[in-house]
C-alpha cells in the first residue's frame, strides 16, 4: 500500500479552496504565490523550532546559514532593532 503524502494533500486541498473562492475569476500567479507562502511558513517554522538559532535552522532546512539569512531578510522574518 502506497503511503499518502499528507503535506501534498493539504496543499492541494488549499489550492482547490483558493480556486473555488475565486468563483468565475481565473487564478493568476498561483505558482509564485504558493512557493512564497510555503517558503515563508517553512522558514518561520524552522527558525522557531531552532529557538531562533540561525545555524540550527539552516541545518534543519539543509541550506547554508547565509542562504537562510538572505531568505529571512527577504521575507522580513528577522527581528527589527
């Protein structure tokens, strides 16, 4: 028996709801919207799970700390002083 990917199912259900909510309007820019929403949520989650330790969060994600920092800045996920 093949195991279902629950995350993929959640994304698909969310997309179906999004398109249904549009009614007669055609979706536009969905790919970029989905990628940015998922990426932002993933970065925030990893940072929280790592107690805001960027090196640990980068390890969780399998990316370098510099890449993580660049993405955190782009998504405005770093605390402001």
